[in-house]
């Protein structure tokens, strides 16, 4: 699994977050609005490096045709955005415990990826399962914890729907990659 990545890939994973982290570093120096601590930088680096690692791991698979790489990119970017926004401002209220469910959504996607063994058809199922789990988060939140639902129920559902569409789009790209792979296999056997 990890054998397809080379030393260069690990260096890219470790260094890729640094240009992005320059933004808050400069922000701290020029504005009092930026209040990042060392732990904020460490967490941000870990999230960005983890995202880079997962994408590099997926994109270097032998089955990684263009549709597969696009699906991997969309799924990984969606997971990054979901995590980043949820950590920064909580998608569902400051005090609503449902925000933790979004971290479970990302774990569902990662678990599905592992269970799929990086095969396109399995990756499609994992992405669709992640989209379904994402869809359910605000539904569960509005049923169990309706009192703290800022910035408002319609706004949360609209933002959540964007994440659902992105995960589902990744699933469709993986499904296309699977059909392309099976079509290429059928052509080779003729």
C-alpha cells in the first residue's frame, strides 16, 4: 500500500503545508485579529500534511486514471474543507455537540477508503456513504439539539448540502473510473 510512495512523496507531504501556513504567520505579524498559537500551527500542518498524504497515496495507485484522480482530489478537498471550517467556526453552532459528527463523517470516508482497498468501485461506494453521512448530520442535529443552530437552520442545511454534493460528485467520478477500468479490461481480453 504505502510502498508506491517514494521518499520524494514524503518530502512533498511534509513541506506542502508550509506555503499555506505562511498566510497566518504573516497575519499574526500584521494584525491583532490573527490569534494563532503554536498548537494552531501544529494542528493546521497536521491537517494539511494528512490531506496531502491521502491524495498522494490515492493519486499514485495503478488504477488512478484521470476520473479516479479527479474523484480523489474532490473527496480529499471536501474532507479538508469540512474539517477546516468545522474546526474554525463549527458548522452547526458554537455550543451544539453535533459538530463532532462532522469528524465522524471524515472517519467514515477514510474507513471506506481502506475497506475499498483503493479500488474505484469501492471508492465510489465510500464516497456515496460519506455523502449520506454528511446529509444526516444537520438532520440529527436539528432533531436532538435544535436550540443552538447558528447561523440558522436554512444556512446550515445549505452549506451542508454543498458538502453532500461534493462527496457525491467524487462518488460519480470514482464510478466513472471503475467503468473506464472495466471497459479497458474488457478491451484487453478481446
